[in-house]
């Protein structure tokens, strides 16, 4: 991956998005003794978190989140881990996702809220919201943010990511759809957002790995992966999520069947906006829990 790589409109229109994204994401993850300047992402799975009927176990989600944050920060316990990220005086907005076909699981929202309360943050200083963030008084005065959304394919951005989840922080989200949503990185420099995000997570309990067209949802392309992907770097979390969906498409179709666009906004967030690391070879992926068909 070359430092001067940029994504241009010409590249996009030529259909080179997939090649660019593949080059930027790299060829795979390093061992834990690999390259320098790595960023850390935790993937945790539990075979019991989702029932055969699709019911999500709240107690298992809480345990998974706690273990993931502990491993991410190298903390001795849950209280220590969350205490490294937040303080009692914080005002915290939890940016969720309310899309009715595949929202952020309530069990995950509640697990986050519970640990923020355990830190000692006043309940009135915690809010979970999606489309109302611009008018939400807690978000307006927030000192910290948590970013939590489901992992799925997306018509405009290729993959619905943590980066994409902040599009509700602008009054004109459609203005960020150009070139596979490559301008999304601009949002992270806005005063309401800049420097506030302490934790990013993709719910990969039941991800959607393929789709074409706006607002696409089809249960044939949703599977019970039973995982959470957690990190402090949104770009790295998203790169891992995008790679997971790619690997599932290959396993399911026998090829990486094309999306409407490749998730080049992840590369742009790294190369253009310097928000994090998109190169998989520079991501230390810590895999915890159930490993059957882990794919990564």
C-alpha cells in the first residue's frame, strides 16, 4: 500500500474502486508479533448469544462487550477498562442506528448504558440516539461519544460502517454520498464529533453480507455470526468488518460478488482524512471466544 494512494472521481467512474479497496486493505492480518505501528481491534464471538429463533441474550452480550473492552485496553477488569475511557463528569452520546430492518440491538445499547452508569456518569448525561442527534441536548453538550451500529452491506457506501454511522451529525447526509461516500471523513472533524469518540463497535451478531439497491434487506444474505467487533480506531474496526463480509461472500458465492460500490470510504478515511488505519497488515486482530467458521 503506497502512501500517495488517493481515490479520485475518475478512479470511481472507471470501476476501479474494488481494486483500490483491495490494495489498501492489504492481503491479510499479521501475527501478534508482526508489523510496527499496529492498531488493535477485538473480535469476540459466543455461540450462545443468539438463539436459533433469533433471540438475543442480553447477559451474553454484556459479557462479550466487557471481555472485548478489557482485551482492547489490556485492563484487569470491566470497571478498570471502562474507567480508562470515561470519567464521572462525562456527558456521553451513544450513536446508535435505528434502521428498522437491522437496528443496533437493544441488548447492546443497554449493555453500553449499564457500563457508563457503573463509571458513575449521571443518567441524565447519557443519551442513545440516531436520527435525532442534531437536536438532542445531550449530544449537543457531549464530552464523549460511543459509536455502535450493525454490520451490513449498504447501497451508497458498500458497507454500513462506524464511519458511515456518523452521517446523522450533518443536516444534509445526501451530500456525502459521492464516490462511495468517500467524503464521510469530513464529518469526523466537525465540532460536535471531533476528538470525542472513545469506542467504536460493529454488531456482527447477524450481519448482512450482500445486497444491491437502496435499503436492501434479504434474510438469505444474513447469517448468525454471533460476534462483536470493537476498537478505538473506527477505520480499523470498519476494515475488519468489511473483510469479514468479503470473506463470507466468497464462502457463500464462491467469489467476492460485487456490491453496488466497494467500501472505498474506509480507505479515504485513512488516506485522505487520516482518521485511522485501513491496512489489515497493520491491524492487530485479537480473536476471543467461539472460533467455528470465524473466517478472519
